[in-house]
């Protein structure tokens, strides 16, 4: 009985829950595991060959949120914002306002408009890929006052996005993102790829959350407004992600046009159905920040020895939550 309890606690400790334990408004980031290493690539479309990943990894269950990014700004952009982590347009269309003058006596602080903390559940927009890379470094280094310039990516000042071998949190590659969105080891007829990240080959229904389409799924497109992450509780991707179709376009770290610094984007956004399907690849300069672009992090799989050490020493933080119900399972 004790052994069984210990194993359950070990699993919970190593579950994909990252708790932001710095700052007054602690956020959490939950991850799902993407297994089935060595899966076949998808050759249905042109361009093709996406989706094969030869290792197990994790990807965030939801897009990066306003609340998570505010915590990052409050930790790293108080007295200066030399890397432009805050985009002034966030105050108008991005659900983050800045107060203060950026001095020691009057540091910048970042809040939701009119102190409406329900906005923290929305995905954050107006972030370029360099902002996301610095967020990943901050995560890699333990948040708080963790460094933004080294960790998962060590050459950001040279505009090089090269993932380090020991990166703990990072921007997914196009293949990592694509696999999590479209590859289903349990697809009827054998392992394969769906056309939409809602476990369907037909378009999901554009409707308010939680959504009623239990066949093709529901998603936020054509609504012209953001919805809280994970709000479509009946619509999950093959590995348990939410909103990989619609809400915001999501950056990936794959360079599509090397000579122009264009990085990949996938998933479409709230404005229309364009981009939700697997056949659609897009790319833009990494410093582009606009109202329809956001991000989702990925992460390495923790070493069992590290999890066991955390369990034995009692220093691990375990977050228990009631799972969402997927009516289509």
C-alpha cells in the first residue's frame, strides 16, 4: 500500500505541471507528454514531411497567457525594458497595461486593464519570437530573477535561435508543434494525421466556448475576439492540448526563410479559419508583433532520478487538479 502510494505521488510529482512560485500572482503552466517517438512524417500536403519526432517531449496544454506574461514582465522589466518585452499596443489590444516610470523609486508594474484579473486567462499577443525565447530562458532558469539571455538559447544578442542540448523549456520546432496538433496514434484505421487539431478531418465549428460540436470539435475562429485558454473543454488535440487551432497563431523555432529571418507560425487565429488545417504553413519575421500572434512552450521530459530526489527530499511542489472531461473520448 505504501509503495503504491509512493508511486502515485512520484507520478504526480513528475506530472507536467510547472508552478510559477515567484510574485504575488502565481501562475501555473501545465504540460502534456507527447510520446510515440519515431512516428512517421506526414506527406499528404505540399510542403510535406512534417511531424516526425524521434524522442518524447512535453508541450504546454494551452497557449502562453496574459497572466503568465505579466508575471514575466513584473519580474524582468521593472526598472528597464531594454529588450522590448512589453509592446505598448498591449495596453490597447493585448490586455496588459504598464504603470510607473521605470526607475528604482517608481518601477514599472504590469496589470490587466481596469485591474480585471479575469483577463489573465486570455492568451497573450503582441509577442515576437525573441520575446518568447527570453520567456523560455526565464523558465529554464527558475523564473523570479532568472536570466533571460542564457539557458535554452544563448545567442539572442546575435539574433540566433539555437536551442541548447540541455534546454528545459523552449519554443517547439515545427515538427514538435505539428505532431502534438495532428498526429494521433489512436486514429481509427491506424496511427496517422488529422487535418485539424481537433481530432477531425472536417472543419471544427466556430462557436463560443465550451462548444457543442462533439464530432469535429469547436474552436475560436471568425469571432474577432480572444477566448480564455482551454475554454473549449470538449475539444482536445490527440495528446491533450487545447486551442492549437484558432485563438492565436503560434510561433515555432523553425526557420522557414533563412535569408530573411522568417520563423514558422501554425494554427490560425480568432479572425478566420485560415491556417487551422495541417496543410497550411506560414512564416513571418521573428520580430513581428501583432494582435493575432502568440506562443506555446514545449519542454523536456524530467529525468526520473530528479523526480525521485524531489519526492524523497520533500522539496517537490505537487499540484493536484480535477481533470477536464473530454466528451468525445
